[in-house]
C-alpha cells in the first residue's frame, strides 16, 4: 500500500463514505468505499407540488460516496480481492469472514 494512501483514504469521510473494518473473527482489514453510481443530483429537499421536482440544496453537499473514477481501492494502490457489490458492506464482510474461516479451519 502506498505511503500516504491511508491518510488520503480517511480524509473527509463524511463526504466520501470511506471506512475501514478489522474483522474480530479473522483479523482481516477491509477497506470500504461506497461508489456513487449516478444518483440524482438532489437527494434531499422540498418537493414542489406543481413541478414534482426537489428544491433546496440542504443535505446534498455530503453524498457519502465517491465517483468510480475517484476510487482509491485499486490494484495499483496495493489492494487485493477488489469487488463491487450491492447491499450492506458489513453483511459482505461477514459473508467473506465465514467463507475464509471455513476454508482455513476444515
């Protein structure tokens, strides 16, 4: 992993949604990075009854995700077993932990 990657990964997490989890079962460290896959520009606001559009921009400045091209989780940055999935990252970590546990403790 590149030297300043950890610092960059955890910078402005309220905007990026990035976080790190260390499994208590396997000790594996998971880096999680929500990817913005084209959500609407305005996620929060007031619904204008005449136009049916959302107005106001409060709540839109902190998206909690990054665009795919802004991702830091890349092979070039030293990451392995990279995957994109739908659903809870914590559920996926739990699934992977149990799979790893089964493979290593027959």
